[in-house]
C-alpha cells in the first residue's frame, strides 16, 4: 500500500506511480493499492494489479496554509474523513508493506493513528523521501515543531531516500540518533521508462524539432512560461520551436492568456496537460523546466539537455537540486531574478543544443533507484517471513 498526500502539483503521485509500476512488473504476485488526494489521479493509466482510492482533496495555498479542495466543509472535517478512510482501508487491506511518501506523519498528522495501529503487526512500514526536502535549516525548524524525528525513529522500520548521499543528504544538519541513521537507505534516483512504441501522439503535428517547456503541475509556473513565451514573441533568433505544457493546476485565467498568446506565434504550441509527459520529453531536443524531482529524474533517464528555472518559494528544494546538478555538469540553471530579460533567455536557448548531455556526468549508480527499491521490497517482505512465498499486497 502506498500513501501519497498530494496537496500541490503532480510530484508525489507520479513518483508513487513509477514505483508501483516497477514493482508489479518485477513481482508477478504483487497487488498495490495507492491512497491519494490528487484530484487528477483518474487521468493517469495504471497497470494491472495497481489500483487507487482517492481520498478527499486538500490543497496547499501559496501562503502555506491548507484548505479543502472539493468539499465545502471545514478543513478539520475533511482531515477527519481522510484519516478515517486511511485507517479503515489499511485495517481491511492488511498490507505486507506500507510505503508512506514524503510526509512522515501524513498531512496535518493524519497518518499518526494508522502508523501506531501498525506497530506490532507483520506490516513493514517504510518512509520514502525525495532527495531534497527543503532548505535544511527551515526543514529542521518545521520538523522540530512536530516532533517528526522521534516519529520516524519509533514508527518506521526503514527510511528510503530516493537519491544519493553524494548528491545531497536531506537530513543534513539534523541531530539524528544512531537508531534512525541505521534505518536510512539511499536508493539512487528513480528512472523512468518508455513504452516500446513511443512516437509522438497523433494529435501533435509539429513541423520542426521542439524544446519541451514544462512547469510540472503548473500551479506556480506562470513566471517561467511567460519568460520563455516573451522570448519568442520578441522575435529572437532561436534554434527550435517550443511545446509548452502548462500543467493541470495552472490558474484558468493564466492558462487562457498563454493559449491566446501562443495562437499568434508560429513556433510555439501550448497544451494544458498530457499524462504522457515521458513521451513528450523523450521526443524533444531539450527541456526547460522548474526542476521538480520527477522532471529531474526524466531529464536524466532520457538524457536530455536541460535548463532549470527553479521555484524560489515557499520551498527552496528545486533551487538546491538545480544548483547541485549544475555543479556536477548535469544541466544549466537560470535563477529567476530581476527583470527576466528575454535576451538572457534567448542566449540560453541558443546554447542549449551545445550543452553536455547528462549521461556524460552521471554519478555511478545514480539511476539505480527502482532496482534498489525492488530489492528492498523483497528483503522486507519475503525475508521477514523466512520462506519463499508470493508477495501479497503493498499499501
């Protein structure tokens, strides 16, 4: 069973989906159930033996506060419903392994009682963390207020970090006990695969090679999209066309504005969302993105030259990832500061075809994440019982 709180963007859902698909391909007797708050989870295809339950949505606002997404009820009532669904589903499904994505106690602590319920049972409880959570000092303060480190030590059997210690330690600066340190395992990054046939979908009739411009979920991507679009609007000489995927969470007024502006540009195509982002990226000549975890994994997996324009607030996770990746020669970073001059963007886009590909700078084992996760699942489930038997269920 996999829990993904999904309050903003696509990152948590897409990461969990990649893990689930890899595991059911590896283990033929495995069934996986995903608990997700994403309002668009049904837009994605899932492989056989992977299913999901959508819990009522909660969205994180730009000021850091939360509100109910679809239900016109108090946030506390929504959280109570979510907590009840999570606890009762877990009790009924009785997973062999429960994988919690990113939030050690769940959204606003909604996982706490479920995690306590699982202690002393045969269910192995795992926390999965992305490579970088936030600026270490800010994360330390946030987690201290909620006593998160103690919960990680007491309620989890292992902590899997979907990255490399040589790249970044998400818990650097923490006063971590030896007990917790012993539970932390770095898996490497989670590579992405493509179907055997991964040509462009028929509805995309592009007359020349294109750069994929993607802000991920799009909720905070307007600045990046505007910067690139203004560069095309001002007539700079650019080597390639642009395909912009705005993201399903971009506010409607911004989305309509960008679609209208693109209609006047011959070399810019704009769509709101496509669940086949892997295919769109694989067929591109390069990428301009905000540098979230999943996009970073795709850039490495498909060996795409990339320019990352990281989000600067409220979390600096993308900034830290982008700067460290640039240090290793994996991509180029543009910091969105000042007046966002189009000449700077034009120079960057002209230089993109001449950048090194990520494959020239990858760290050894950097993309071994899914293989490592598969090995860890086998160790945690089959090894726990001491005999060979079919895997039954993950939650």
